C-alpha cells in the first residue's frame, strides 16, 4: 500500500521583527530569508520548501504587516495580506517579549475573514517568564479561535519540531510540488541580492534606514581561467549622505559588506566568489513605481 503524502502552503505572518525569517531559515536548514533586528526587513514573499519522507511544506515568509509610509510599504502590506486566503494554513507569529499591541489587533481583524486553520505561534519564549507566557496565551485565546497555539524559540530551535509535526496534521493529501533538494522557489539572483542587503543593514545599523535596494548586474562563471563566480551588484540608496556611510572611510564599510556577503554567497553557491559592489543614489525611489518595478516590487504582485 502506497504511503500517504501530505503537502501544502503555509503563510507566516505577523508584525515586523517578530522572527518570521528566522523561523523559515530554521525550517529549511539554511539561510534563504535575510535576518535583521530592524523591522520590515522582508519585502517580497519568500517561499521556502521543506521536504520530508511523507510531507512537503511550502512556507511563505511575508513582509511584516504595518502602517505603510510610502509605495514600497504599501506593496509590502498588500503582499502579506494577499497570502492569507491563498494557503492551506496561516501561522500568526507574535513576539512574547513585546506582548499584545495595536499592530496585532490590525492583523487579527484581517484573520477573522480567513477560512483556513490559523496557528498562533508565540516566539522568543526563552526571553520571558513562564507565568507571563501563560497570561499572554490566555489573552490571545479570547481574540480568535485558533486551530493551535504553539510556543517556540525560532532562534534556539525550542519546540520547532513539535510545531512542524502539528502543522503536518493540517496539510491535505497532495503531490510533491518541488524536488526534495530544493529549498526555495526564488532564483539565485534574488537570494544573493538579499544576502548583500542583509549585510548593509547589519553593519550600518541605524545610520542607513530601509531605503536601500540591491540590484544584481551580472553573474558570470569563468571556468576557462578559474572556478570563481564573478558577481557585480549595485547598492541603491536615496541620499548622498547614505552613500557615504555605505562606502565608509577609504571604502572600509563597503569592503566589510563585501567580505561578509561573499562568505554567505559562497555557502549558497558552493563555489568561490569574486564580488564587486557599487553604490548609486536614486532619490525617493521607494515612491517611484518605475524604480519599484526595476527593483522587483511590481504592482502585478498585489
């Protein structure tokens, strides 16, 4: 008798910076979504794939739902909201440290209209006292009829295996959509650009807000002379002052961005990488639809 196989699409939603990308990377076993302690890091729907002997999970890590301040923010919120009724289950992720907030109420109002199972995933349980955790769970229980409530630590891995097993029980019988060794449906160019953007956010801290984009200009394999992959990328920012910060004194900051990004890209590609980075100023690009289209934030996606 053939073994039953389950498969399905699961959306991970929540306020900015609750740990959605950390959980996705934990599930698939490698970095495909960038992580930062700054909110609104994720901009596109990042699709991660985990295949087991009897199931395939397709996770959609959405941008954090927030009140948009520009066209890019509007794109991000609509991208997140549009996934809710397109999937087999929704994981609503909250930060146990931060507790209940107005942003959560905004999301809960939208979840009222969702017909599919909604999980409450309480992240960062290693950061709070068990009594506070129980109080928080009781508070959320009254807000929505959740299919399951699962406390976890995405960073430490606490209870994440239990979360997967619980999710599996809600997946329908279905086909294996992706090959078992595939972990994302995004092309390598996209993941490479995100890894570079992560390093800029990490190294510049509060000096450069989320007004940067990374465009991959070229990827070449030059096997005739070397096994290295040559990558050219442009970091786009909105102001000259930000360009100066990203380049740094005598190019020191840009060199550090390149060094850290190259390490992650080499792990992704499994080969040595020569990474050439440039910085360009494009004023107010987050409010210009032509630029948003060029950088991969198309209206057609919402």
